[in-house]
C-alpha cells in the first residue's frame, strides 16, 4: 500500500470523526465546497512556489495539494481507486489524443 493509499484510507475514516478531534474531520464537516476551496488555495500556493523555483517549498506545497485533493475527493465520495483507474484507462494514450477523445 502506498502512502497515498494509506492517507486516503485515513481521510475516509475521519469522515465520521468529531470535527474537534481532527483537522480532516473539521474540513469534511464544512462540506465539499469548503474542501474544494481549500484545495484551490493549496494549488495556488504550489504554483507560486513552482514559479519562484524553491524546490523545498514546492515539495511541501505539493504534499499539501495531494492531501487536500484527497479530502476534496472524499467529500464527494470519489475514491483514490477511481482516480487511479481513470489514469490507468488513459495510460498509453498521448495527451493530445486523450483530449480530442473528450470532445
């Protein structure tokens, strides 16, 4: 099991937890919209660090992005397995061909 899979499992387990006992539970209790907003904030912070070129800060922000992505997905009952299955479905297809197929 990868660290992302373990993290997704922890996030799923926190769905029913007391919001006062867990940051993840607190985020989830605020609803999917707040989870999405927080993901967006973290994504912007990662972009800023990518532009600045600070590898250590980008690494930290990327970890925040992955965590908040998993929280956002959990808030909408989308599993990491579903996302990984979609990536597997796309594997071997060039980006241009994949985008053209969406139309």
